[in-house]
């Protein structure tokens, strides 16, 4: 009997308004993409062109980010101008990154709720119990990003690795963290959370049968989905 790297059961963190809007919007797009609906497939292709660009800079993406519930709150003066700007940037980055992550995965959801936080997802990329140093360095680079723009660019590199290995991510949670990152003390809080989820792994007994590799959910398809924020 050997040991293999496994992550603990996912602790579902409640979502804020930004994460909830992103989760609900991606869930709808994801269902359409997996059902091979032309409008959803086309939307993902358009969204990928917005990766790394500031929110609102690409008119073709107006109405594709899913921020309508946030604008309704903004119109009621429930959200300040500054907070709305943070929300727009966070939602734009999360939704466009998901569109890249989901690309070419036609049977598997790359956005999961509940699903792994960024650190836990990146740790799944390491073979066995050993830490893969090149992957760890990319994760560290993302964690040391000084601005939201640089962070989004470095997250793109990690998303490409997650897409390659079909490792899902909770994009609602990521959107909330990208929102928090732009606030006072936010980068420290986000980095701390990512670091904890990266280290929250344990060795478990690996059975010889197929599927006993400790990667629960890695091959999960569209048979079930939790739409609860």
C-alpha cells in the first residue's frame, strides 16, 4: 500500500455580492457550453479576448460579464463608485479567466461550487506527494503580484496549467478574492488564504483500483451541480 497526495473535503466559504453574481453567470454559461449551444460557445470565444484587459475596455464584452445584479445595487446607491469599480475589475478577470479554463473541456465543469480555492487547485498539479518546483514558482509569482493587472496576468499562466490537467476552480470565490485584493489590507488577506489552501493537504492510503488516486472530483461531469452561492 502506498500513499498519495489528497486534499481535505472542500470547505465552502460563503460568497459576497461579486462572487455570487459571477457564480450564477458562469453557471449559466457553463451549462450552455457543455450542451454545445452556439450562443454560449460564441460567448466564451469572445470572453477569451478580454483576458488581461481592463473591465469595460472591450465593448464587445458589454453584457457578457454578468455584473447586472451589481449595477442594480449601484443604482440604488448600495455600492459606492469605488466599490463598483473594484467589482467590475474582479468580475471581468474571473469570468474571462474561466472562459480560458473551460476551453476544450466539453464534458467537465471547470467552475465548481463548492470547489477548490486557488492554492488547493494548484497543489493538485503536483505529482504525488512531491512539490513541483516550476509550478510552485508560478504560484509564488501570482502571490507576489503588486497590482490587480499583474495578478490577472500571472493567474492566466496558472489557469493554463489547470486547464491542461482538468483541475477545476471555484471562480465565485476567486472573484470575491480579486475584489478584496483591491482594498486596504486585501492583498495580505488573499495571499494568506491562498497559502493556507495550498498547504492543506494530507497523505492518504492509495488503493490499487482505478480512481483511487485521491483526486476526488477530477473526472466529475455535468451530472450534478451545486448552484448555491
